[in-house]
C-alpha cells in the first residue's frame, strides 16, 4: 500500500484492525516484530516505539539498549491468516537511536543507502528472488522430523507432488498481501519447492523475500508441516538456493556487462554475506550450486548465468546465495559491486561455456574457486576494503568474527 500516515490511520479504523505488528530484522536477517494495539499507531508514527535492543543480535548490549522503531506507512499489509474481525496488519520499520540518529546496523537502511548511491550515478537496479525450501513432516508433538513431505522430483505433478496445494495456499496468501508470484513448482529434492516473484525495485524485493519466508513457514505449520530454508536440509540431496536475478537501467551493453563484471569481481569478498552459515558450504559446488567464479549464457553450472530473454529486459542470475542470507545486505552489496564496476569501466571476462560439474581438471585450472569454508569466507570479507567501505563496521565485525 502506497499511503500516507493519515490514510493508514483511516484504513486501520475502517477495516477493523486491532493490532499492528512492527517488523524488522537482526543483522543476519532473522525476522523480529513487536505488536501494538491499533489505537497506539498514531503515537508510533509521531514518536516511534522503543524496544530492548540488547536482546537482538548485533544491536548492542545492556549499557545502551534502547532503540526506536518507526513504522513505514507504505509497507502496510494485512496478515491474511489472522482473524477477519479484529484484523492484524504488519509494517516494516526504520530503526533509530532515541535522539533520532539512524541506527547503523539497520540493514534495511543499508540497502536504502545503496539504492540512493546508485541513483546518484544514474543507475537503477531491479531484483527478482527465487528461494527454495523443503517441507518436512512433524511428529505427534509438533516437532520436525527428517521425513520429507513427498518423494517427487523436478516439476512433477500430483499425486507424486504433494506440495501442490501448499504452494497454492502460499501463492494465494501472498496475493492477498499485495505480492504477485510469477511461478511455482516442485524442485529436484524430495519435499523441495520453489516459488518465484516478478521483478521489483531492490527494497521491495528484499521486503518480499522476508515476507515470503514468514508466509511459507506459517502456511506449512497450519498444514502440519515444517518449512526448512536451510542450505542443506538433506545431506545427499540438492540444497536450497536463493537465486538472485538482477537487471540494470540503462540497458546498454556496457552497463549490463559492467554489472556482471562487478558481481564476479566482488563475489569472493561478499560470500560470507551470501552464505553465512557452516551448512552453506556443504551446498556449494554440488547439484547445480556453483563452486567457481565464472559466468555463461543459460548454463546452470556457473556462478552467474544469463538466462535466455523471452520478453522484458536482460538480466543476470547469481546462483551462489542461499536463503539464510540477509537480503537487505546482499542486495546492497550487489548494487555497490555493480555500480563501482560500471563507473570504472571494468571489462567482463570471457564466458566459461562448459559444464563445470563434468569438466576435467585441466578445464577448471584457470578458474578461481569460491571460498570452501565459512572461516575462509570470513577472513576474505574481513580483509576486503570494498566490504568495509560499503557496510557498517559493526555489521562486518559480527559477520567476520571467529567464534
């Protein structure tokens, strides 16, 4: 909803809204919220709502624990799974210190700044997200089991594909929230599914990626299932990817190729943010998850592929990220990488027009590998001037510390 504060207050009164969830995330992209009665919304718009930041990863300690949530009116959406009467709505929030100073570890703000920086240079980027997830059965106590919901494969249909109705319910729920899915299907793994979205500006796409995981988990739980977005839920089966499609305006060859060159140039340095868990590195290099820094047309063994264009603008697809990544940080880093390379005139290397999963060692010799462990990715990110120039120091410290 693209509305003013006055229009939101009118909507809340007319639509029998009783509670407003003020949503944000920690530095790792884990979603958080606090709920206020609808009659408190006017005060929230004027003064914000305080919360204990010391309990949130990366948000401070007990010595300076108060932060303020400021709801953004144009992010309001109803939560369709809540009651029709006494409705519940959600808004994403900006985060500040009590004196109004922006909070540096507000990753949504980090993305806003990246978008603004690119706009100053004359570039705008659009993103499309593809997040994969597994559905597992629950036991009699409601705990997740290791039993996949079905044994179907890629794009199978019912009755083998038991996730068909779950995906339908997810898509319909998203539509009620103003989010338009583009397609949905069963993925390669047993119980694995994917739902894709239309292109959006970077901030909207990141908000939608966050919303998507909430909706999937909620609908799965309502159906007695557990939705797993982790990178490698089943050791010998395909992992869950977070494939990121990016287009740039203007669409000329120099700008488009510069965008790809920039992403390739910086991927090693930002892998700790694209793949922030130990499990992430059990996925890379296997079953269509890339292991090398390379690109090609239509080739799903590559880090970056250029899909065939059947309408609309050209785009690149980055295939290494997984759904544990914070989309605000990831999109911000990709925008900075692309913008810097376009400005510098960085040349795009030749494509690797081979199947990297079947290539001989000699064919792979000239290609650089992605970091093969979280520790290695952290070390590279910590030493990166690019990362430190474009992310808050505290965010870099949290991601790169050795525990």
